[in-house]
C-alpha cells in the first residue's frame, strides 16, 4: 500500500502517479539479521503494487522497510538518488544529485516496521507506506517600490541563483530522516 502526503506541484509524486518505487528491507529472525530487499523495484499493477521474486514472511521476525521514489516529467530520465543502507533498512544515507536532476525530479521517502507472530496462519496485510517529500522547492519573492495596486508588470530575465548546493546527502536513523 502506498500513500503520498502533500503533493502540490507539477512533476511532484502524488498517490495517483506513484507507479513504482524501490524498497530496502531487512529482517531479524532466529538471532540472525539480513536484507530481503536491496533496491527492489515495486510496480503498480492495477490497484496493487507487486514485485518479483516474491518473499515470504518468516514467523516471529522483525522487519524494517525503507522505500524511495522519484518522478520525472516523462519518466525517461535516470533517477538521481542513491541509498546506502547501514546494518538494517532503518538506517543509512541517501544522496541526491540535484544538479543532474535539473529540478525535474521529485523524491519521496517512507519507512515501515512490523513484527510477525510466532505462527502465521493468515495472509498478512501489505506493508503500508506513507511517503513524504524529501526535496524543497525555493520560492523567490521580489519586491519593488511601486504602490500596491499599480498596474505595472515586471518581466524578470536572466535571474541567476548562486551558491546553491548541487548535491546533498541525508542520514536516515531509525527510520527517520535527520535534519
């Protein structure tokens, strides 16, 4: 299951256009830790999201899942993010290459954790993800000396932004993006 909070702009990921995302998943079972998903592509298939190969739940295990999605206007540009997980999927570092994305990509992040019972005698529900936007867009407000209500139109050209970061990294600790 996937849900995206607060999509408000063109080219932003929203619930209706989230067609795929990538998952990192780790499991702790029988005193052993390991990854079950490393950059696993999950794709929308009708109303559901699917992936292959299928992984099966392990009884009495703890799971941690981190998911990322990026979206471009035409979905043909290569993604400009990478995630390097740490000991489990709840921890790691995400890098985003803003300059290469040329402001045409959005990035969302989600984390979910669950524990399975000692005996699994039912079909567990899908992992529910609520994605949140990781990137911010900057809005510029230009003020002038004209009085309010003046019918003067400004045409601003050749605006240059300097000292903006071309790339960024963000640490994820215990499923939370650190600021």
